[in-house]
């Protein structure tokens, strides 16, 4: 499976809306996750905080300046509405069918969800670039039940990221097994069952109905958890 290109997302509908640079994970992250699928959620969380955290922080600062009367709940709702809408549409990003398309779809959805959570954190005054946000992502997305296990897994993923030997020969080895594991891990992260995503990709006409409903439901539930979590910390 070729790493999907970094596509530019359409501009926000209004000036206060988040302006994401790309719809899905960068190619370097795809390569890392394919090379180490068991820790794909951890790799995605680490990269999201590095790459998307500064965007979320800048957006929150700009939004507060433009809407000084808006409280944290109102600012968070702007991000939730925007990224929930993007999540509904994310199933059509890749245009691919079968297993490759299914994996790309859940990767795009996981990236969109991570962007949403970081923007919600920023809306409530937390630093979206802080390493603790990667832990938050994994717990809120229910990859790990508790923060301690999430931190341990992130430490392992960071160490494996630095170990360049895991990337050697990635393009030459059979990828089917790795892609299956990657798809399962990303599906777990997004709250979407892998079987539903595959069905949506294989059965003509099912992708729009099932993909939109499943993405919207999972992302709405995640938004509720993120808002409740960061509201308590505010």
C-alpha cells in the first residue's frame, strides 16, 4: 500500500473555524505505522501532538481574540462541530476500495479525531503541545484504560521511533499482515469496528451510509468524552 498523499483540506466556512493543513496523516507517519503496526495509535498520538498541537494552540488564541465574549464551552463547540463534520466525510478521502481503502479511511478518521481533541483541549486553556496530550488521546480514544499504561506505551513507541532499524526494508517485506494489524489498531483507536469499515468499502453504495453514520457516532461520542474531561481540568 502506497502512503497516501497529503491533501489540503478545504478552507473553513468562517474565520473562527480551525484550518487544518491536511486531511490525513503525513506520509512519514504512515510509513512509521506500517513498519510498527502494533504501536500505530501511539505513533499517531505522538505525531499529532507534535504536528497538530501548535495549530490548535494558534487557533484557540485567534478565536478568543475574535470572540472575546465566548467562553471555553462555546470555543470547544466550534471545534467539535467542525471536526465532526469532517469525520462524516472522511470515508471518501482515499477513493480506494478493499483493505487499502479501509486502512486509509480509519487513519484519516483517527487523525481528524486527534485534531478535534487537541483543539478542545486548547479551548479549555490546556497546552495542546504538551506531551500529556498524547496520553489524553490514547485514554479518550480508549486505546488504553488508564493514563499510566498509555504513558508506558508512548515511551515504547518513542523508543521504537528512534530505532531506525525497524524501518529498514519496509518496502520490500510482505505488507498484507502488517496492513491488517494496522487497520485493526486504527479502527480500535477511532471507535469503528474494522468489519464495518471493510463492509462499507466492499459493498457498493454502503460506504456513504455506513461510513457517515459510524464516523459521526464515534466522533460525537469522543467529543463528549473530551469536553467532559477538559472541562473538569479547566
